[in-house]
């Protein structure tokens, strides 16, 4: 009898052992586990279905994305992973208000991410641009992990978390974050103190191995705030610290199931970029031949990738078979989530009251479009403000002899009102980014080389009136590259790199090749412009730290640029703040015009080239 009992115990033990060895995933051997990934990226403060700059309703916003997310979560059997990919803290006034004005409460953006229950958040360059006081505070308020592996402390350890692990039905999903490593070339060191930025491919190789050895995840996802076209800026795939290395990571580092991207505002729906055709559509594979889909939304909450991953369990192999399908979902026409709007109505009201505050009046309107082909009132107003800010002793800057600036948004119109009233919101049209104003010392020769660099990427060498004045990208056959998304032709350089100068008189000869177009005749007052004399230049912080590349052309070393060795003074707040104060300090109507201190020559040829260029940049609607 006892023998039978012992035999029974042994049988039960054997059965329990068999059961315990069975995988918990066997229930997905017939019907797959479905996980839906949704990514937001480059929202740039578009939290509400309202444009606080134009004072008009907007048809894209985070509030509408909340509706899409809620609908996906409501689908039976659907597991959702929600990812935020950076560049949120610059753009629309709501984030500016909570970055720099209303700082004694939890940041609105962090509250929104917590409300929507994001699973992981990466960091964008424009988030770093907000400054330590802003992003350190905000990220401490988030429920989700902030992941950016290649932003490291001086000892090599990550400043943020390198990755996070998310579980859905027992499936381990690793999310590795990376950021474009070009930040030291764009932002002053005080914005990224305590950080260095590693090459994305090198960092991915290191951390994928760590993740695989330590975590043994079922799914590996890249969340990269960097673009896809690694040839952008005329560089090669082997360029160290490539600005847009997301596709390079996919091609050179094994293990990723898919990669979510941002930064380039281009929109990616699976295939990557083909440098031969200069178009999207290339199927991307890793070193093992595995297809790695690439997804990324359009800026300003215009669209979000909604990607469905089906995981079917292979009982014999003990592994997952994965199927990935996704698309960019347009946000236009999607209603804002009522719960989201109710929760954040107080924030909406506070921001609207702030941007609707009048700050002055302007005689007429100024158009950034005019800055593309000539000296213009739009850019000349910025020059005037920059010079006056440096010359006001209360601002603590060194008075500048010369101003350098560019139109930061080539579609801006100021003011937005019909009667010329300027509001706080107009400052965001006049000056798009949160740059500070610096002064730096450059010789006359360096100023000349700086301008040669600017007009070198801005202007095409013209031989006939049929040629374009503006330099557009061309394909291998020499034809301009048409951008389907923007319904216009891509320029060689973005218009925010079209720098001009005030305080000097000069011409730009469009018949001459790049590097020999600029001829500076004198200072504005007629006094000589001397090549070996040192001048004080008013310039924004992006340019002063090397952004756009024009400083490289002056002969300054990379170390001199990075350490800002030639910077002599700086504002303590962003330039937009001082612009606001400048307008408030004017007692009457601000009159604007062009000082005509520079021009394209021959004038008739340049005018004909402008007629060719402008329809390519601004197609008729």
C-alpha cells in the first residue's frame, strides 16, 4: 500500500515537472499575441487643437493623439505600448510658458505624458535646448522612464537611463533610447553640462549586447531622436557622430525588431532611405539579413505611427515568430479627447491669456518670404533688435558693431493682427527658436568667410536668367529634388541657415562660384571695413556654438568653436524674451523697412533667378 502511495506521489511530481517546463507563452502558439506600438515625436508643443501663435484652431495636436491611443487601448486583446520620442519643449507657446514663465508648478507637458500613461520617453535636441533647469525638473516629474543611452557623463555612464524594460502578458520589451550626437555643435555648453554625446552606432552596439546578455528580451525596440538620411549635410555613412544615424544603427547593429525615429520631421512608415535615389522606399536589413522596419511621425502631431506586432510562439524552437505591420495615421480630422481637454483646460486658459497680451504696434506687415531672395524688412528688424539689445547697458552685453542673423521660419508673417497690434504670440513668428543672444569677436576676414559660407549654400551660381537664384538639391541626373510631403523642392540648406549681416555694406555676385561671391565695401557709416581688424558681432547662441557650419569656414578650430573661445558676452534669457521687452519699450508705432545694406548682383539677373526660385520654394496652393 505504501509503495502505491509513493508511486502516486512520484507520478504527480513528474506531471508537475512537465507542466512547470511548459512555456507560459504556449497559449500564443495558435493565436498570436498582438502588441500595438504608437510613437509621438517632434510634437513641438502642439498640445491643444489651437495654434497659439496664429490665434486660430489647429487640426493636429496631442489632444487628438490621445483619442487615437484611447481607441487602440479599447480594442479587445490589444496590448498598447506608447512611446514619446523627443523635441517637445520648443515650438508652440504652451511649452514655452511652462518652461520659463510658470515654473512653480509641475510642467504641463509632463502632466500630459503622465495622463496619457506613456511607457518610455526619449530626449530630443530641442528638449536639451530648454536648459537643465527645465528638463531636469520635467523628467523628474515623469512616471515613465527617460531613455537616452549615448548622452553620457564624463565617466562614461549614461546621464539618463540607457534603456527600459516594459512587459506585456509576460513578454519583455526592451526600449533603447538614443539622441543625435550633434548637440555640442548646436547648443552652448551650459545647456548640456555634465554630458557628452557618443556616436549612435557605437553606443547601440555596446548597449544591445548588455541588454541581450542581462535582460534576454523577447522584443528589442529602438527609440532614436535622430533622422534616417545619414547623407544629410553631404556626409558619408562613416562620419563619426553622424547627425541622422538611425538607419545606420539598423543596418550595422543586429537585434532590433523595429526602430522609431524623429528629428528629421520626414515621416517613415516601414521602409528606409535610399541614398542612391534620394528617396524613401528601401527595405532595411541588419547584418544578419533580418528586416528592420523604421517608423517616425510627422512634426507638430500631424501623424503618428501605429504599428501592430503579432507574436506567434514556436513551441518546438521556444522562440517567437514576429510579424510587423504599421502605417502613419493622420491626426487631421480626429476629435480631441474630451477627458484630456477637461483635465488641461486651466493650462489652455492660462497660456491663451498670456499670448493674447498686447506688447506694441507695427506699421504694416513683414514677411519672411521676402528674405529668401533679397535684403528684407523681416530680417532687418531682427538685426536692429539684436544691435540695440547689445548696446543697451542694462543688458550687460558688449556693444556690437555687426549683426548676423537668418529668418528662422521662411513662412512667418508679423504681426498676425489686421490692425498692426503686436501680441506676445507674434514673438514666436518673428523668432522661432529659444536661442540666446551672444556677442563674439571675429576679424573682418572671418566675417567675410562666414558670409561666403552662408551665401555658398544659399545661392546657386547663375549663368542665365533661366537659372535659379536659390540653391536646390539635385538628383544624380541634375534635376531638382521634389519633396512630396512639402509639395516643394528641397533646398541645399535650410533657410534658417541663410545668414545675412547688418552694420556693413556688401554685395553678393550670383555669377561667381561659392567662396568668392561676397564683396564688403565698408561699414554702414562709410568708414573702412578692415580685414585684420577685430569686430564685435551680435549672433545667436546656435550660430556661436557652430550650428549651421558657417563658423567652421572662418578658420576657427573645432575646440575654439566648442568652447566658445571668441564669445565675449551673452544674455541670461532667450532672445525672444528680449524682443518682447524691446517692443514693450517702444512708445509709438514701430516702423519697419529695409536698410538696403546688401544686395545680389547683377541685379537684373538675380531678379530673374528669384522669379524662377520662389515658385519652387512656395508652390501655388
